[in-house]
């Protein structure tokens, strides 16, 4: 509910793709999720969703994504993203199942 943009792709009543973006309304937009159901992968759904987001945020200085799996880096490179110069991903993971 508090996302800046949520784009979904449906096959009838079946959700097959979702992309979620948070932005600061002017300069920075961060893609948080790009999800495609396994049965629908390799059908350009994720690339089309990324294309829509790139167009929507074309006037922002930065459109960022932080893939959780380094194996997805080639997908993002194919879609126009580059590695941040001197950038490194960092995180705190709180154990919420104590």
C-alpha cells in the first residue's frame, strides 16, 4: 500500500508478474521486487515490466536495483543497468523468528 509504483501482469485471474518501486518523488527510484512466476519466465515479462518502469522514471536522476542473487546481474545489465562505481550492497537482517 505504501509503494510508489506496483505493476502487475496477469494471465486471466492468475498473477504472473509483479514489480515494486519506491521513490522520493524527484531524484531516486529503487526497484525492490521483480517477480515472475516460474512457469512464465523466459517470456520477456520481466523485461517488459522493467521497460515500463524505465519509461515512468526517465526524468529521475537514478533508477536503482539491488539484486539479491548475483546470478541476476546479467538480466539487469541486458536491461540497461550498470554496476555502481565503488558501490557495494549492505544489509542488516533481523531474526524475527526468535
